[in-house]
């Protein structure tokens, strides 16, 4: 088996690469509001709504990026994740739901 070349990126370089590829910004996604002390951020929890087969690469990149920001990541495709996320929110927590860009999905009529 041939050895594949290993890309050597630092964590910050990888994070920046993903941000540019997916056009995402942590502060924009997790900012709840502002007060006299600055931005108020939501809890670092994310529920991903990506189809694991149709959006596998995008799902992998956004998951890695969120984990690099120390976000608790779950997916609706994992048993119990929606109930867990909903419970966190209904008991006073916060978080984000990240949805795939449906404009890049081909659908048949």
C-alpha cells in the first residue's frame, strides 16, 4: 500500500481553512447579544442537521471545527440526541442548530 503524504497544518491553520471553506465564524454563530461588558455567548452546544451520506465532507469539517472550539456536538442521526439537546434548552441552556446549505443539494421532483 502506498503511503499518502501527510498534510501538516497547525490547529489554528486547520481552523482557519475550515472557516474559509464553509464561510463560518464562531462569534457570529454563538453570539446571543451584548451588554455593557461585551458579547453574550450561547452555551457551546450544537445540534447538526446534515444528512451523513449527502453531506459527509461538510459534516466532517463542521464537526471538527466545532470540536476545535470545544463545542459539544450532536447529530439528529444519533439516537437520543434530539431529546438530549431539547432537554438542555428547555431547562435554561442554550445552543445552536446547524443546518446544511440545502441550495447545494440536488433533489428530484
